[in-house]
């Protein structure tokens, strides 16, 4: 690995090894993470990185783009086949950039957008005041029902009728349940709005047909290509045929300039890989593991927001354990389990503290962990929550976590 860097920059080389060691010896449970295959790592560093190209296949702004054209066309076809979409754009640099591409395609400054609140599971780019998009568009937000902690579809419908948004957004980064895309599409279309589904977190589950697809219902579907899709750090967008031209113009020149062709190559590989039975098996296990983890945590006195999960995310409300998200995250990090503190609906704590943590099961499932390991992880988490500042307790938990990672190597070859 990195045989040239090892010689020319040993200091940096050691940092990469240190990070590999951290990943290998920790139970990685950040819900937006996955482990990139060796092919994805290879392709992310391939010679396509040398090539500058802008525009679309057959209509480039730079010479020498013929091979890039072939590669992009191959990827677009694979994306269309995999997701049964009319059109695909693989140029966005990330899920956020994919969202900006759609905004550039269909919105004018001042237009109204209806999206889910960030602290109810939405995303920063869906109208958070902290994100610069909020300066240009009039974001109105819907949330979850207090009792069920599921999307409040009645509120969404009534806000759609009152505000007549140009764009309705479904999907987010901390919603552990399925979304009724058909119902949200009806609400958007009933007021002549468009539906954009941000499936960044669940794209791998959708590709493997483990959960329902938003593609039949949404005008646009945006995604990152990491997270459950298990690909490189990039983005992609699918859309219905009538929006194809506007979308492509929204992405380039609307939101980005030259393409990261090396990352696109890695996406193209993933679009083939995601159609394989082995990918589907992993995605099935991701969902089984999340359900099992939620159940085991609840047996240990934790409370899962919404009472469980249908995807790869378990969002824990830690108030029953009388600890904050920050304290739990830090204590788990010490023992070798990596999660992130996360706001829960109606969270009384600040975003830097929070009352919850978000846990994801993609990486552990890729490593081969199954239900018995989820039970063991839940038990370690319970021990940590019981005494998060007791070093002796944490050392004991660390030994258990290390024993587990040793049995499931990150890169077996
Ligand atoms: N949106 C952030 C997350 O879900 O963790 C980063 O992708």
C-alpha cells in the first residue's frame, strides 16, 4: 500500500497507516460510513485523476475526453439499469453537491422548499439556517409526530397546501424508518411542486432492493455514493426524463465545473457491484443487524427513537440512561466503538452536546458481523452507559471490543 509515498513522505505514510490501524481496531458505527473495497480505493487513485474535463459525453470543453466519454456513458447506463431510472448524472462531488445541482436546476431565488427539520432527521442542505442555501430559498419545514416519532404526513400535506412549495424534499440523515414516497409525491404534485428524495443514507439498501425505491415516485433522487452504497466519496442524481436536460445544466455549469473522473470511475465500478448477489446479502444483513441492535439495546434499557428501525440507522435517546450524547460518544470512542452524538426530536440539549447518538450497521456488516455480535455490542454499550467515566469499566469494555474486531478483519486479503 502507498509504496511510493512510503519513501517520499514517511511522515504522511505513517498517518495513513495510523488511520488504517484505527479503523481495523475499532467497531465503526457512524451511520454515514462504510468500508471502501480495494477496487474503489484503486480506482479513486487511478490516472483518470490527471484528466480535466467539463460538460457531458460528446460535448466536452476539453480535448482528449473520448475515454472519459466512454466511462461516463457506461456509468450512466449502469445507474439507469440498477435503479430503473430514466436519467442519471454521476458528476456531483458529494450528496450535498447533488442537492445543490437539483436546486440549481429547478429553483429561483426566493422559491419555497418544504423539507424535514434537521433535528428531526433532515439534512444540513435541506434548509438549516447554518447552510448558505437558506439565504437563497424560503425553506419551510415539517417534522415528526410527537407520539410515534414517524414523519407527520398530515403536517407535511397541510404545509404543502399552505405554502405551495416549488420543491418538496423527503429523506435525511437520521431517520431510521421507511418513508411513504408515494404519499409525499402526491402532496408535492397536488400543488404543482416537484419531489426530490435525498436517499444518500439508504442508496445501497435501495440498489439491493432491500427497502422500497423512491425512483418511481420522485422527480429527482439525489444521493452520496458512500454510506450504504459503499462507494467513493461522491454523489449522483437520478431523475425522470422530462427533467434530464434541466438537471444536467443544473449540475454543470450550475453547481460544479470539472469532473472528478477518478472518483467517477470508482462510482462506475460500484454501480456494477451493487447489482451482485453478494452486495445484496450484505445489505440484507445491514438491515437485520440494525433491527437486532435496536432490539438488544432496548432490552438493556435504552430507548430507540420511533421504537426501532427499518434501515441501517438506530437513533438512541439516552435520557433514560441519564447521559448525554457527547459523554456517551466519547466513552464509546475510548473503548473502540465509533458513533456520533446526534440530536433527537425535541432535543433539550445543544447540538454540541445532544441527548442522542446515531448508530449505523453498514461497516460492521461488511466485516461479517451478525446478530450475535450485535448482542455483544449492545451489552458493551450498556456497560459503558452505566459508568462512562470509570476507567476500569472502560478498559474492560475495550478488551471486549478489541477481541471482536480481531475476529472480523477490515480487509481480509
Ligand atoms: N450528512 C452527514 C451524515 O449523515 O453523517 C455526512 O454525510
